[in-house]
C-alpha cells in the first residue's frame, strides 16, 4: 500500500493508524507548497486534488474514515455501541470540525466573493471553539472511548493539532488537553513527529 499525504493535513490520521496497526505501507509526500495536488499526475490518482489517497491492490481509496477502517480494522471496537460512538466522533470531525477549519483558507470552495472569504476566516476561532466544546463533552478521556485506543484517536489528534492555529486555547479544554498529552506520548506519534510528518 502507498499512502499519499502532506504534513499538517488530515492525512496525519491515516499515517498514525498505519503505524499503530503495523500495516505494511509506503508513504508518498505530496508537496502542497509546489501545489502538487493540483498537477495532472496527482489528479490522475485522486481527481479531488486532496490528501490522503491510498493506493491498494484493489484500487484507490480516498476519504479519511474509509482509509482508517481499511488500514487498521483491529482498531475498531468489538462492542457495537463503542464502535458506533467511535464513528459518531469521526463523522463529526469529517462533517463539522474539518469544514470549520477549512473556512480559514479554503473559502473559495463555498463562495466567490473575497469579502465572504475574509468573513469565513474571521469566524473560524468561534466555530472551532464550538467544535472543541462538543468534542470535550463527547470523549471519555484519556482517549475518545471508554474501550481505549481506537480509530477515532488518530483522527481527533490530527484535528486538535489545528486548534491553536485556529485561535483555540486548549488549556480551556482539560479532557482534550489530556488526550493530546496521551497521544503525544505514544511511540508511533513520537516517531512521526521526529520525521516531520505530523
């Protein structure tokens, strides 16, 4: 398997999951500074022009939730309720928190007027703080689930890494702060941080 990623993006969740599950893989960096995600070679792989994208023997897989479940099924709780709670958090991250964050620099996806872009950017600290508040109430601590480490944790970690840059002070969120400390202590996360992948 080959995972196409860019540092600082949501692809970090898939990279962590691959490491945690011990799934054999190769990492391929997509250079956003050179806009490689918009070039024909990458668009032939993923016409969405985004990361992550996973090359498998079955074909190309995109979208973080799908990739996480494919590369690390061992990190899905056996208990149906815990699995559903895991997917509840992951779906919220995909549909709400990530979208809130993207308004900061990707306003062109939703509006053509530059004034609208600046208004969306200005709103990000408020909307991301609201996302952090919901997540603070939703997670068990120190990880997302009572059942322990799951696929939701790499995903939540990737999103929480954005919060300071989005104007959200994590010190106001004790459970999220403890979660980030627990994740940062994991060997897989430490190894990827040392390589500049996260």
